[in-house]
C-alpha cells in the first residue's frame, strides 16, 4: 500500500474496530442462574443464533438460582433463570435498587428423589423420612438406612443434592425441612446436576434430589422413588391422605406430585429489555418455540396460552411476581398461569 493516506485510513479503521467504543456496540445477551433451567435456555440460544441472528453474542452460564439473582439485582446480567420464585428478600433488594423485572414462567419440573440402582429395599419414601435424613439435626447422626425406617438395611446413607446457591436447594430445603431449619451440611453438593447423577450412580446406598430432566436423560444409571407427602414442612404439620406418587408429567400437570412439582422461570431486567431490541427478539423467539425446547429436556411445557401471554407481556411490560416470596405446594399449572404479576 504505497499511498500513505490510504495506509493511515486503513490503520485508523482497524483501530476503531477494536476500540472500546466499537466493542461496546456489540450486541450482547447475558444469562445466568439456575442449572435446572440452563438446558432449556441453551437449546433456545443455540437455535436463535442458528436460525435468526448469528451476530448476537449469547453468554449463557449457570451459577445457581440464588447466585444468578445476586447478579440480576446488581444489574450484571439481563436474564436470570430460576428454579423457584423470587424470594421476599430478593424482592426487597430489587425495590431498593429500582430493578424492575418481568417474571416469565417457562415450564414445570418434577424434582426427583433418586437412589443407586442397587438400593432395592426402597421403592417409595415419605417426606417425613426425607426430613429425618436431611434436616440439620441429622448431621453426623443419621448415617444408615435403618435409622430412617427399621426394616431397611444397616447400609450407610450417602446423600447428594444441589449446592447452596441453587434454587433447587432452596426449594428442597423449604418443602422438606422448613425454611428456618435448614439442611445438614455433610452431603455431596453441586450446582452441576451431571455431577450429582454420576455420584449417585457410582455410590451404593446413595440417595439424592435432582431435576426431572436430568433424571430422564440418565435414568438407566439411577432409580426414581415414589413420594408420599405426609408432612407439610412449610406449615410444620402432618398431612393426611396424600397418595404415593412417582414423578411424571401427568402428576405435575394435576398438581398431585407433592411437594416436588415446581414451576421454572426466566426473570428479565426491564431496563435491558428496553435498551436491547435483540433481547426482545430472542425472548419472542424462545416463547414461540418454548414447548418444543421444554419437551426436548423432558420438562412439562405450559399451555400455549401461557407463552402467548408472556409474549404480550413483553409489549405491555407488566412487571412483578405472581408469588409471595416462597414456594406454594400443590399449585396446578392452570392456577399459576392465571395469576397476574403484582
């Protein structure tokens, strides 16, 4: 390039292309949060980039629901995946920092109680027995199966479950042990559900709780138990007459897989939605195809009217939550989707 003016112009363009200003003009969508929600979102983001817009930079991670909410209320991410409703204390922080958000239900999950395949002595388990295993006072004391039910063998129990930053941990803790009681700490915890599946499948005497999608993906390595809801940990009282139920899409739809049927969500920062047209494009694309993506990972898709309402909500920007800052046991799909955010 002999012309010095042309050379200077070329170098100037190259410098501007890599400058902070140019980098800031790239179109990003930042998503973090629940490992339970992550498989659905990952399929959707991959398909959006493949079919619609390859130029949008999609950063999709999973640090757990609670960790995701911490980033969300600090405006570090655009979207938080959540395997539980937003908590009262998190709602309080959003108000303090003026973070307005849209709550988008995307699916229902059946949290699955899984054991090592050779644990043939157990076919079903009561919530009160899970409480005996998992509550904080059991730490270092309840260590064998026969301590939970005398007819079970004197086999060591090895427990696996979600890490403390996971919404799955929060949900399980509240419906099994009660919010103020907490869980024992001497268990194998991880925000990576694949690690939990591997651990349960390789450890005789193991029991753990995992999302239904991960169980369905790796079901040959594990065995799911049916559950009887005989104790309401949120109210601290026995429950009479509840059936023993296996996790399934049908049971979740009816609201009968108690207390482990639960909705899954995306929480969207309203400021991000208004500032990033490509975020709205992605969410519309996702919601139009949500039942397909949800089905691919074996969660229960919501009725199409729910996704249609969420698409309309992107236009009306209806902010708030349908919940009261804690899980609600036995809430059917139709009851949930007919609530209005507030």
